[in-house]
RNA sequence: GGCCCCAUGGUCAAGCGGUUAAGACACCGGCCUUUCACGCCGGUAUCAGGGGUUCGAAUCCCCUUGGGGUCACCA
C-alpha cells in the first residue's frame, strides 16, 4: 500500500483545505470531507486550511459560517490557517478577495483567453433548450466570443454589465489525476466556454477555487464526488493562468436509505441536529470516518488519534455509502458506555436542563444523580434518551396492561404488604436497596421472580426496565411506599 | 439526453489472479439476569447479468443492466 502517494507526501509538505459555502449548517457530507482533510493533514504532518466560499451573495450568511465553525470545533477538527485563526494567505473569505480575482480576470481578458459575454438569461435559456431538443451537448456555443471591439464597446455603452467567460481550447483532453479513482479523462469540447466572473464582479466557484487553492499553496484537494465533473473546468483555469494543479481525491457521496443523495427528506442531515439529539462528537466522527474509509485492523471503534495514525487515501472506497443510523446508534452507545459516571453526568446536564425534570434532578443532589445516571447508562442510545428514562423516576406510573396482569397474579398483595412492612426508613445506596430485596426474599420465602416482577410493575407500571435497586435508592423509602399505595389500586378486589 | 463515476450479504465493508470470500451494524437463536437492555457465544445472508483473457477469476478487459453525479451569472 502507499505506492506513489507516499512519495509525493514525503517530498512536499501536505496542505489541504476544507472550503464550505456558508449557505446552511454543516452537512453530514461536508463534515466527512472536513474530517478526511483533517485526518490527511494530521497523518502526514501537513496543514489544514479552512476558508469560506461565499460568492453566492444571495444565499450566503455569516451566521452559517459561525455555525459551521462551531460544528467543526465540536467534532474535534482543528486547523492551522484560515477562518478564525488567520494566516499568511488571507483573507479567507472569497468576497474579501475580489480584487485578486479581478486582477487575474483582467489579465486573462488582455491575453485573449477570456472574454466578456453580454448574453441575457433568456438568450442562454433559449440556447440550452434548443441544444437539448436537438440532442446535442448542452453548452455555451460562444456567441460573444468573437465580438469586435466596437461591438463590445457599444454594449458596454448601453449599460450592460457583462459576465466573463473563459475561452476553452477545443479538441483538448483534460486528465484529472485522482488519488482515489485514478486518471479520469474529459474532453474539452463537452464543456463550452464557462463563466469565470459573474456580472456582479464576483468570481464563480470554478474560478475562485483555483486561485485560492493556488495562492494558498494547497497540495491536495480532497472533496466530494459531485465536484469531479467540474474538475476539468478547473484544469482549464489552471492552464490559462499557468498554475500547476494540485492532486485531487474525490470521495464518493453519502446516500440516504433510498440510495439517493442525503437530503432533508432522510431526516437529520446537519451536524447540529445530531448534536442536539445527543450523539457524542467522538461517535459521529467515528461513524463518518467509517463511511468511505476502512481501517486496516478489525477494530472499528476508533478515537481521532487512532484514525490520524492510520488514515490513508488508499483505503478510501470509490463506491457511495448509505448512511445507516443503526450503526451510528451502536457506535454512540459504545462511547456512552466508555464514559465514566462523572463524565456522563456532565454530558447529560444540558439534556436534562431542557426536560421537564430539571428541577427534580437538581433537588436529588449529586450522589443520587450519579446513582440515577449509573442506572440508566445502558439504556441510552443517545443522550436525549435521558428524558424518557427520567420519566420512570419522576412521573407516576402509567400501568401497562402487562403490568396490570402481573399485579393481579395470586399472592401479589402479600408481596406488596411484606415489602411495605419491611421498608427501612431510608436508603441512600444502591447496595442497601439491593440487600433489602435479597433479605425480603430470604425472610418471606417468596420466589425471587414473585418479588421482583410484581415490585417492578408496582413501582414503575412497566414489566421491563432498569434495575430496581437504582430506582429505589434514588426514590428513598417514602416514595417507594407512595408507589406501593398507588399500585394497590390496580389489585383485584 | 451528452459526459463522468460506481457495482462483494439488508447496511458499512476487507479482498488487489489461487482464501472455507474477513470483520462490524442489523436480523435470528442460545447463555447470563428479577424483566428488558447491556455483555458473552453461535447462526442465516454477498461477489448484478453476459461475454472474453487465463491452467485458474470477486479480483484484468468488453458489453448489458442498475445506481449516482454533472452539464447555472450555486457551490
């Protein structure tokens, strides 16, 4: 493994980037791209740049940029240069780099490699429609390419603001050297002259990305596969500008259950949403890494450091991956179980704070809160699940038919009586409650099952759930008594 | 539609010409346990189809089929 890549990596210092456009929260797919870039940089001792591609003035918003940064930080992805941290190649927002692009566009126009296009949206639409009907390649055919100087001046005089198009050389072949896909060949004749600068004076993506990557010294462009088809356009820009292209690596997309590109229809698609549902960042990162990358060993539960130490583009898959929430859930549970009780107590606080049980948990005190957390730990798939578990502790039981059935069994009344009679004045420990139940069984001679099940049903209204001693010790004797009374109403006769 | 990418179980995937085709999730069964969950043990299940190349193909080539991406004054 390794092969050619490794050599390039050794010769030049790796510098990668993640360049989201701030038109929405950080998407799961974007997060994975960011992660792969991060892992690649750290693995090879390189640098990661984060910049903002905000040339779509309509849709870009500064709040989204902040949100994306927050999500990246939450995931544990840090960077060496760019937004927030600054660096020698700034600014890191494309709208703030407008003059750089302008200068290069002017140069291309002067050299006859680009030209102003005065076509209206309607004209372009018409052309597209015609080509489509004729079954031809849909592309710009260069109507404005050969306008004379007078014609250009005339249109300018009419106040028409032109867009600038790159003159794409005909009959050429562009080869994208892709580290995960190998060489991918495109013919220049299929792309037509495309716009590099919009009439608002801002560059288009295919132009700006090239300049930024070049000026920032990016050596490897790792991004989603949806960009693969655009890469030849960028190669044309590199060529016109006389820049050397970086290495590319196009990672396949993340799909929903129906094998369509992940979208809102599939439920939560942003990092923020997963955070809010109580997925741990370590778990999300671990899961995302496994979507498209395979570690060498059999162990799949990996920390960020584990991944940094073994990440390689050679082990990145070419085929798209379906987002499997079951697996994420499993991984999240693994991380929850790995946490110490005190870590988990902290992690759970925000989720409890927004539940209806905040006050009651508060009143419990730290020791009992710890007991509660210990009791529910194995029942949490994600942190937000704490809410339902809290309900068992704090809400009055809502007896299920199964529970009622258990309570109506012969002899249950005696069990409840015996329990009530022997309840000590207080429990404060799990062990005390556990011992109490054992003693109850021993002294009364009831079968264990005839004690545990009815008591569970009586206390919680359910026939399943966490261990009774946790519940009892958190409640204390008075609450246990109160619940026994409640349960009596469900008894026959 | 043109161009491009992709194709191993339900899902993520290992595999890079010779393997009993790993592993994980999910599912099913068993054990543990006061129940459920956790945990442990075990099981079902995959090379899309067709042609080649080869002594030998999941692995290489071609076609078909299927899925996806892209063709914007969005990124």
